[in-house]
């Protein structure tokens, strides 16, 4: 359920990063954990660190460690790092979580069922865990272009992860779709490899922060194609071109490219939230109060999936801080309800 990433088989990582067997996963199953953290982006990982420091027994269940941060280009606004790539920052986060011995189960949560006072968390791989509280930090699902050729050339020219794939496009011509911070960050990173970077944006104004706009406009490798959408992706075995359409005139053109990076934002996994009975806002984000409490007692939420996070200002540091608050609320709830002498 975490944003982005495919389904992975159930694997437990231990503190040294070695994979543990399914038998060890069994060990967690009979227990009532204090909290289960669903999602392993900055909100979920920071919730895990705080939960551990509060003495809560917990596991993280996530499709991928790092969430959207792992797909980010240069991160220049996270406290303590003037400039670090998304994947490198995720490595730092993961190291920190491992220091506190919180197991990370690589899997996708299928459903969370409330049974009395407890929660049963069921994964797609069929594992089941029980907990006193749940922290939802699943982020969002990446939007796709939904045009002919997108799936066919996925991994053969179409990418959703600039830091992962940028080196494959050394001395090539690429395009980035979108006009937000993600598109800007991807385009800037790509200029370090590609000879030419087109940015295809559907409007005549960028949504990206002013500092990004300035950097984009003064980078002579970048050309912004305004008021334009992608209609189709074409090629043979690999991507060769994008069919573009002007939004204002309807004019169709074909742009020869070797790669295209889709950076057009994301949406919350509404059906999953609804299945838990969580109150959502009009756009499908989980309604929380300032302490990250949801409408369901014992369920907390943090990060890009909550209504509190400003839509135009989804920042790593905001998600991480909300994760800390969610863990604090879970701790207070458990302490009040079960006390220090609960079975761990
Ligand atoms: P976003 O802000 O929602 O921007 C998505 C962009 O894609 C917009 O320019 C939008 O166009 C365009 N778009 C959406 N659907 C489209 C479609 N179907 N076809 C073509 N274009 C489409 O998403 P984001 O850039 O991924 O950023 C998400 C959040 O993360 C934001 O809050 C952002 O500030 C944050 N973020 C921050 C940083 C940073 O601070 N370093 C880096 C990355 C992301 P319109 O402009 O016309 O709507």
C-alpha cells in the first residue's frame, strides 16, 4: 500500500540487513505488537524510531523502504544535509531504523481489520499480525500518463524514478513530464547525464518552487515545452519518440527522445482507507487532528496520505515530524489503556 514500487515477496530484514527466513516472520505472528506501521517512507520510518524510543514493540510493513524519497533527485531542503540524493537519504533513514532494531517486512498490506480492541493486519503474501495500534503512513500512488505505449515502454525508455534511471541516459535526449517540484528535481538531475532535457508541461506556468524555476530557466540543457500534453509513446523495442499535442491549438507534433520520466504527482489509495472505515476529506486523504489521530481509535496516520499535509507542500521533514507525533499518540494511547506492564 505504500506509494510506488511493485509487490515484493515477504522478507524480514534484521539489523545487519540480512534477510531472515519466513520462520522468523512466524515469531512475530502470535504476538500482540504495540503498533504496526504501514508504510516505509519518512513518516513511517520516523514513527518507527520514536516508537522504539517510547518502548513500543513494532514492525514496519512496506512495499519499499523510503517511499517517494527513494525516487527523488537531489534533496537540498532536509535539515542536516545541504545536498543529498533521495536514495542516499533513504539509506541514512534505514540505518537509523535498524539501529533501533525495528523489523522491516517488505510486503503490501491488503487489509486492516478491527477485532475488539485490537487490529489484525493482513498482508498480500498471507501473513497476519495483531497489534494494539496501527500507524498508517502509506503516502500516495504515483499517477501514470495513461497513454498508449506507456506500459509497453516501461523500463525501456519510460521511467518513474530519475535517480534510479538517470545514469542509463548518459549522452541521450530525454523528456520529463510535469511542472511540479518532482519534475523540476528530476529534470535538473537528468542534465548531469543527458545532452538535452525537455520538460513537457500542460500549462504555461510551473507549479515548482521559485528556486527550482530559477534553476530550470537558467540551465541551457533544459527546454520547457509549454501548454502541451503527451498523447502517445512510440518506438520499436525501445522508446523512440513522444507524440505531443498543444493544449491551446490542438497541434500534434512528434518529439524524438530516448527516455521519458513521468513526474505528474500522485493520489491517495482511497479504497484501502475506506475499507478501514477512516474518515476522509473530499480528496480522499485521511482526516487527522494535530496529534495525527484518525476517526478510528487506535489508528494514527502521518505523511502524504493525511489531510493535514498541505497539498502543495509535501515535504520530507513534514512527513517525518508527523510520524514522530503519530508514534507519540500511539504511545500515550497504549500507556493509558494497557499500562507499562502489558505483554510485549
Ligand atoms: P504536484 O505538485 O502535484 O505536480 C504535478 C505536476 O504534474 C503539475 O505540474 C501538474 O500540472 C502535472 N500533472 C498532473 N497530472 C497530469 C497529467 N495527467 N498530465 C500531465 N501533467 C499532469 O506533484 P509533485 O511534483 O510530484 O510534488 C508532490 C509534492 O511533493 C508537492 O507538495 C511538492 O512540493 C513535494 N515535493 C517537494 C520537493 C522538494 O521540496 N524538494 C521535491 C519533490 C516533490 P498542473 O501544474 O497543471 O496541475
